[in-house]
C-alpha cells in the first residue's frame, strides 16, 4: 500500500507502507498488528518525540556513506542504488520539523489511485 503523509504547510510525502512502518515505530507510534493502519496522526504534542526518534533511527543507518571515495556510485544506475533509512526518512522528517514550527498535526492515509 502507498501511504500519503500530509500537513498544512508542507508538500505531501508518499511512502510504501512497509517502509513507513519502521519509521513510524521509531517516531513512537505503536501498532496492534504487523500492518500499518490505513489512517493515523502524529499530533503536534508528539512531534518532538517523533523527530528525535526518527533522527536516532537515521543516525543508526549504516548504509549511508559520508565520503564519496568509499563507494563509487558513478558506475551504478540510480535506480539500482540502495535507499537507506536516512534517505527514506528525510522527506517525512522535514515535514515533521515544519509542522512543529507551525504547530500542526501530520496525518497519513492511503494514497489516492492515480
């Protein structure tokens, strides 16, 4: 399932549910089933803890390379490159930070069918 994250002041963020779930767990969300609920909210009161949790998850991402000479991506097509948690979480993290600044909630729901 494709999930759409929304807040009033940020662009929408799309993410597959299987990738969103561990990020939301790091943000402090708990779920009764192994599947991500179709709809949910990160309230403005939860934003500080959610941001800190996602930042910790991103910092623990060992797939990120700070030095270009460690891994030569020039020969690998971008579609074949691994997308680590840090890259995957960045758009949502940016949305959460802006929502915190503006005092807004962040919601998620199934993305509309195109």
